[in-house]
């Protein structure tokens, strides 16, 4: 299979074909998030308010995430003639041509992305509204997000004017997008945002002041993010990623602090219960699932 050879500029052009977001969309949605404030819990689980704020800055990098067949979206369109030979993909493309997009309102790249979502992997974000609902419930001062991802948490913290958000992210391709996002958020909020682009396992958490953790680490082999370490098995990932990372970040948390992890039930049962016991609170995660029947929850512990 051919690797894509698109330049960064070409990738930006393609991503805007898929999702063409303008700054006035960003401004409108950010203002709406600020207006919603601590009432995020009343919003529908289908509400996408705030998603465009995240996607305006980091959508192109999200398309670099690899799913099934170890390919990302750019690889998919590079090898589209080969993938058209797969019956289920050809069936979806035919359905779009004859039914869903028969009026051709969607461009070619948009159709390919929707088919990629269905047949390969839907690379979803955590909606800012989800973060806002959790933040509003527990009212943190200094938030640690050691798998910061696409920026939804920073947007949510800023919408609520939380004192400080500390994000740790291994994907160095997000440095410039985060710099641009932070520059924008500083115009809308007093929240201080500190981003550290580093492997979260290598960070000294005793040097960071935080009373609250809420993050969503990568799940077993579901998606492969840029710059992430690859593990040979679930046991390898438990012992060399989850266990040391959860232990370090929990130990650095202030007494009476809140520790929240969004993860699948399997990681909760295999790792988190053994480390911290049964969660004090468990919430259903208000979002479309990462894969068809992938069950994920939000697990909460209070550090005594």
C-alpha cells in the first residue's frame, strides 16, 4: 500500500474541503459556550456547539490518526482505487452516489471522509460541552490533562474561566495548532493555559500544582495517534503505559483532589480498579462511540 505524499499545505487544503470552518463560526460557538457556562448539563448529548472551535485549529492533524488497516485518511484517499476493490467500501460509495449524495451537494473528499468514518475509523473528539459539564460539577482550580489530544479541554476550561489548564501531549505536530488555539482563547478568557509537548510518562508531576485530573488516554489498539509509542499487547500496554502513568499522575494530585479518567470498561477493570479501587462515581459518556459498540465511561475517584 502506498503512503500518502501530500505536503502539509495540500493536507490543509484537503481538510478544508472536508470541513470548511470560518473564524466567524469559531467566534459564534465560543461565545455560545461562554454563555452556556455551568449549564452544560442541560445540553443535548447531540449538541455540537464548540466542536468547530476545536476543529478550526486541529482538524488537519486529526486526519493523520491511523485506524483499521494502519492507515489515516490521507493514506485512504491515496489508495482509494485499491480500497474500492473491497466490497463493503464499494457498497458504501455506491450508496452515496445513488442515494445519500445523489444531488452531489457533498464534494468528493467529504464523501470519502464519511465512508472512511464508517468503514475504517471515526476519529472523534471529546466535545467541549462534555468537559464543561464535568468541570462545572467539580469546580476545579488547576486542571491537569495528561493526554490533551485535540484541544476540547482547553476550550472548555477557557469557556468557564478556570484558573489554570495544564495540558500534556506527545503529538508534536500539534505544537503550532495549539499555539494558535491558545492565542485565540487568551482573547476570550482569563484561563492560563500551559502546554507541555512531552511523553506523559517522562513528566515529573511532583513539580506541577493541580487539584483535578480529567483526561482520555488512548485505548487498546483502537486508533494510532502521531508520535505515540506502539505496544505489542494489551498486557504490554497495561504494564508500560497505563499503570505507570495513572500511578504517577494520581500520586501528584493534591489531597482531596478529583481524578477522572474517560476510558473503556476493559481498562477500568484491568487496571484502574486494581490501582485505586472501585470508582466513587461513574458516568455514561455523552458522545457517539469511537467504534460501533465500543463502551466507554467516565470514572471518578476522590483522593483522600
